[in-house]
């Protein structure tokens, strides 16, 4: 058809052509796996899936599977093996991110295997040049407890999660591939962090992974300042592609688009509660 963009899906012009989407998703997922493994995590293959497991990371970014590609039987068998893999790692839940690197029949296969689609996300790629925010600075070890508190509150974590996050942040501060930036709360006494952003850059791919702003300091441009700083830092470290992932629709996607990101492909989160295996 004349005028059709060859890079985009003719059935949905906002998304990439399936072949392009799969190639892009593969690059982004390799970076996400590497980022999730810092420092004591590990990546590998479980049957048809790529997996990262990190005992220091209480968040799904450090403990998930992706790239389930194969026949229906191979994917079904992989889901069963993933249940045991996550159970053996003392995870309460097994998580799979299904993008264009996963077979299109995953929803039916997962449903038959007792997995549930729990979240519809989108992957986005940064398109618009953006100056970094001048208020953002590199995080230090002294910031780790405040950052961990912000992230734990935002993610609804409890128990020993904050202590694990502090350890993980220390590992990331020591890794040159990691990008950790903060904006200080100028109105607070004693001083504290108003917002935090985490990124990662390796082999030409940059990620914007977490952006958390203290509830009482939102709508002041802190979030966009942090995103701009992470994107700029990733570019400075050689990233020619900077990607992010967020929930489809709603405020998070609109915020990402306002920061210069463009939706490129869908990502569905499938989960399996490990305790259900004992019922």
C-alpha cells in the first residue's frame, strides 16, 4: 500500500512491524536481564526462556523470565519448569514478561498452565532530544537508605525489603553500567531525597528503569528532570537506544510520552503464585 511505513504494523501504526519489534525487544531484554543480575544475580536459560534471578532484589526487574519462543508444547513445558525454578529460589511469585520475543499463543498456553495475565504494559523508546535537568545529581552511598524507603513505599514492599534494596543500591553504585540520580528536597530539614531515578547502559542500549518522586513533591518537574538526566547519562555512555517500560495507558504512559518516549510494542506480565502450587 502506497505511503505505508515499513517499520510499523499496518494494523496498528503506533506499534512497530512485528519483525522489527522482535529485534528491538530482544536487545532491550538482554539489557534488562544484565541489569537485573547486578551483583549477585545470575542469568541463564530455563528450557525456552531467558531468566534472571537475584536474591538481593525484591522487585520483578531482578527476578523474571522472558523470550519464551518455541512450539506450544515447548512453551508449556517451560512454564512448568519456571514454576520450580522460582520456587527453588524462594520467590513468592514467578513472573514472565511476554513481548514480541514470546510466541503469540502464550496467553492460551499460560492460562492452561495456571498462569494469569496480571498487567498490560508497553515498551517505549526515547525519540525526542531532551536537555538533562540541572537539579539532578549522581547518587551516593549516603542516599541509599532514603532511596530504598522511596522505592519500597512506591512498590508496597514490607519486611526486610528496604535492607535488601540498600544492599542492591550499593552494588549498583559500584557498577559503571548503572545510572543512579537524585533530586534533593530543598524544603526538607533535615535534608532528604525528593526523587530518584535508576537507569542502565550496556552494549549501546540504555534503560530508564525506575522513577520515583516523593508524593508531596510531585507535579514540580522533578520526575521529568530525573528522566532527562538518565537519558543524557545513558547517551554519554554510548547508548544509541534508550528504552523504558510502563503500564499501558494512564498517567505513567502519558508521563513517559511527555518526556520524549514513543510506544513501540506491548508487553504482558504473566504471574504464577508459588504458594498455589501447594494447594
